């Protein structure tokens, strides 16, 4: 997964994250800012699970949401194309 792209397009991705982890508040999502390690930490904290479990959940989410990452990559390509014109 390319989390640099996710970070750049966090506003589009965070609604999908909220569906997966509904205990994460909008404030949590703003603080995560597309950073994978912050997402893992918030999942660990909000769901009272060990770091390994939080990592597993995020990895499973990544694997089941390839479309989110593909859409994010397409948005980045579109943005880069516009900015180069």
C-alpha cells in the first residue's frame, strides 16, 4: 500500500476508515491525517487491543480495500496532471 497517496488524499479516504472503525471520531481522523502508524495507534487505543491486533486489523482493511487505494492513486495522478499544465 502506498500510504503517501492515502495521506495526500486523506479527506476522501477517512470516510471509508470511519465505516471500518466507527469508534474513531472525526477529531481522531483529523489527527491521524493519513498516517498509517497513527491509525494503528488509534485503533489500539479506541478498541483496547494490543498493537499486534491493531496492525492485523489495519492490514486486513488494506487488503480488502484495494479500490480505495486505486481511487486515491487515480486522484493523485489527476491532480499531478493538472498542476503540470
